[in-house]
């Protein structure tokens, strides 16, 4: 062990030295910075992945090289635990320590992690590696690869993958029963989700809600903005496995810049269509982000107005679809929708008051939503930005499968259970997955015979606006109550409340970004003009307090 660590430290100092004194912190998005600052980070995350695999008795750990929706000049890395989920909190702290330690103390830091975790270093480590399409990703992936190899870990480099695909292949590798007989490969991913989609579509003629629909307005074609990223490539590969739905892909990376004037984040924040999209009335559009873990829909209504269907709308559609199926099985299962403070208040009202499903609010960051969703039999979670999924507990999965196979159950119970089984196969429970979520959305719209206007008519969003304010130090701002209240700097929340009180039926909050020195502002109000002014006034308040510190 000592010899390996000494070699790894020497190689790191020679090829991937720590050139900046900036303190980096592993967060929800892993590490994310300008690409030129990251070679030593990637190398050291390769080292950490080896130790994590050994600590988990040789199970495979994933390394994903991506900065998701960030500009192309940025990049990042996040580790995927053997469960297919995000990295364990304790190991997030190890990651932060390892990345920030000076080159001369790298070996000592590795030893500390081994000792504090009780790792049997003799166990063979296994790592899967994937990357997005950024120009910097290949060289940074090589740095991570060298980190793994310097500690004699076994590594499989998949090359270009979406983030959800990496999570999927890691989970399949470690838990063969999860997708047997599907292989832990991109091809296995396509077979798993296309098969589930085709199965669900074939069963959709008698969903409990379909009797309410006369005819159908659903058209089996969706126009997808690939954000000039890896999702466009992978969606095109999936097309050959699906005949009943056509993907018309634009912003596919053949021209244009990754995430520039396109992608889910651009559409959500700006509430405008992406570049390269001349929206036509009657057609359905969707946008991925750079690594295809976010999804939003949009369309132009009969008046020519742009309409956005974000993560709140997707979560509500999923809940609306799953609830009658769960009831039809007659199983006593708990269901919750998990949201953040960014969720539109109208969606929360609809889910709680119309659907009768309790809503839980947690801090921003998909790991918070995911962990909360694990507490229930069925946890539906989405951030408003379009990142989310559905989680079924092991007990719920077992009971639903049993009902579907039980000849003594009523026909109604069996039909519902079989549809739910297809849904469980179609969902990527490990992480939010734009491709998986798009397929389930399309299956539900097909089931209902709905177009996007029918979907959007479930409830009307309260007008809202998001802004971000650059600040010297985001850590000056601190929040509580699932980030809905600001506790630092002193007096800020009181001043914010006074501004909000000037607008009817309004709410607003601020929160420091987890990845950059900005404070994010969210505002809702009775009219769009009021929401815009409220957001602007609070942004000015942030600047005022920042300048006074």
C-alpha cells in the first residue's frame, strides 16, 4: 500500500500538480470549475474511486466527467456509488480533503482515508468511466484513468455517456438482478428502456383515466433539443429500438456550442425556446441539458404564446398517472411528491388539494430530494429545472409484482399491477434521466390521448421569475427552512419580507449557489410584471447588502 501511494503521489506531482490555492468543495454537482483548473482534481478522483471500490468490497464505482448545464469552458467530475446513486456524504468529505491537500501530503491523505474507513487494501478495485462531449472531457478523463491505474484499479472506459447511463451501468454491474438479463452496457440501457416503453404503450388502451378521453390528440412525434451535448447522440442511438415514437433531434452537436442559447436550463430560466427552434403550433418540444439528466417540455399555444412544462409539470403528470393505478391494485402504499422551494406554488396546491397527495419540501439539490423519496413506498421527485425521477421501495416493487402474477387477484388489480411493473422498468430510479423521463411522459400522454395543451391545463403556473446576482462570496448568505428563509446576513430576511408585502399573492426567496459565487433569486406574484419587478427589487437588495459588508 505504501509503495502504491508513494507512486501515485509522485505521478500526481509530476503530471497533475495542484496549481491553484483555491479551496474546492465536493457538492451536489461534485466538483465543477473552469476546465483548466481540473486536471489534478480528475487524477485524485481516480484515486478516490479506487479506495471507495475497495471499501465497498470491490463493487464498481463510477466516475462521470461532466459539467452538466454549465458553459462549455467549464467541466466537472462526480462519483457514482455502487448503488447507482450519488456519492455517500462521508466520502464527499474525503473527496474535498483529497482534492485540496498539497502535493507533498497526497500520500498521507490517502493513508488517512484507508485507516479511517477500515479499508482492506488487498481487495481488487473496479471503476467505470464516462464523459460528456466537451472539448476538455477526453484529456480530463485520461487524468482520472491514470489515477485509477496508479493504484492498480481495474477500469472500463465507456467513452461518451450521459450521466444517467453511467449510473445505470454501475447499478447493473453491481446488482445483476436489477436488470437481468440486460447487460451493464449502453446497449443494455437501450434494450431495458425501449422494452419497458414498448410494453407500457401496448397496455395503455384501458388505463383508468382513458375512459374520460374521447378520441386522441396525441401525435407520436417529439422535437428534442439536445443542447449540443451527449444526450442528442444517445437519443439517436435509442431511436433504432423504438418504432412507435419518432424523435426529431435538433441542436445535436453537429454545429453550435454546448448549452449556449439552448438546453433545459436556458429554456427554463429564460422561459423562451432554444436557438434553432422555430416553434410551430400543434407540435411538441423538449430540451435536455448537456449531460441529459434534465428535461423540460414546451410548445406554442393557439394564440402563439410560448408555454413551458417544467419539472413541476412533469412530476404532477407522473403523480396524476400513478395514483389511480396504485389505488386499483388495492395495496396500502405511501406516496409522496418531493419538491424544493423553486417548485411553483400552483403545482403544490394542485398535488395536495386536487390529487390529495402530500408534498414534502427539501433543500435544493437532487441528493436531498432523492434521500427524502427513499422514505416512502413511492417517491416522486423533481426539481423545477427538470431533474427528477420516481423511486419505488423494494417492498412496493415486490407487492406490485406479486399482484400482477396473482391469479386470485381481480382483473382490475392485475392490469394495474402489470402497468406499474412496466413503469418501474421504464424509470431510472438511480438518478434523474432525461431520456427515461421523456419516454414515460410520452407513454402517459399517449395513454390519455393528450396534447401539450391538455397537459398544461391541469393547473396554471403562478407567474414567476428567476435571477442570479454575482457576489464576491456566496457564503455570506445562509438559509434555513428548506432554503425558504435567509438567516444571514442579519436583517436581510426582514428587508426581503417588506418587499414581498408590497405585491399581492407573492412569495420570494434567495439562496447561495452551490457551485459559483452567485445568489439566486426566485419570485412569484399575481402577474408576470409583478414577478419580474419583485425579482429585480430583491436582486437589488442582495447587491445592497453585499456592498455594505
